[in-house]
């Protein structure tokens, strides 16, 4: 049976991180880039402090320097980073932990866009292209425009996912993982335990049917 991994992002509080873990999340994301969910390194370290070793601790950046990333890796115990700006394959390669490279999907998406990152990024994160906006968009892209990304065993899908549509996303794309932030919140950065539970349950249900 296919098992879709779950990343819950935009975590700002330790209690939300533990709620995500208790519901079966495989990765917890904290955002260092400008955002309504942005955290300092001290806040990120506190939010991630009790996340168990088997769950990935992911820091999200937009166009950082290598030093920015490595400082956060060291201070917050990050086990992976997500780059959501215009970062180069060379920066991805230089980072000391696995990198998820965000690729923003528009109507003219071409799979060749991802080729420069092959061998430099551990995974792709597919998000919606919104003019003038980097990072998370909270908007769904057309899943039918993607098709298969040959050779990319690990593709994350983000962008407007919530408990009501994540199952359809899994059926359409069979991604390695799905990524949610605003879709399980009561307000920016404050997660809703019932929505987290519903989201994770929808993923598991879709896996049984896929």
C-alpha cells in the first residue's frame, strides 16, 4: 500500500508540533522567511524542542545565504531545509542537511524546470505560482498539469491543501508527501487540533483507496 507522508508547516508553538506528531505527521515545518507564520530561531527551537527523532524538523527559507541556513540548522536542530525562493542548485548542494526545493507551478509548467536540481536537492516541493509572491501561497494549482516527474521519487505537494481536498490530490498525483499549513489553522500560525486530525485521517483514507 502506498503511504503518503505528511508535513505540517508554519508551526509556531510546541503544542501544535506535538499535536501534529501525535496525529502521525512525518515532518514539522517552521518558517524563517517573511510570513504571518515567521519565527525567530529561538521560537523555532522552542517549538521543535520535543519533536521526536523520527520526525523531520524542516526550516523554510526564501533566498537565504548559506550562513543563514547553517546557523538555523545548528541552533534549531533542523534535519532538513526547504528553499522556497530563487535559490541555485549550487546552494542546495552546499547545505549540510537534505534540501526540499520548492518549484512554483503555473499554467506553462515544464518538467525541464526541475532538471538543474537533480542530484542537488533531495526532493521537490510543488507549490502554486502566484505573481509577486514567494513561499507558501495557500492556493491550489492544477494537478493535471504535472503528470509524472521521472526519477524524482520524492515529490511533496503543497498549495491550498486542506482536509476536504487532500484525498483528491493524492489520487491525482500519488505524491511522496503532502504539505499543509493554512488548511489546518484557526488563524495564521495557530493550528486547529481537529483540522490536523481530519487532514491526517483523509490522507490515510486516500492511501487505502489509492
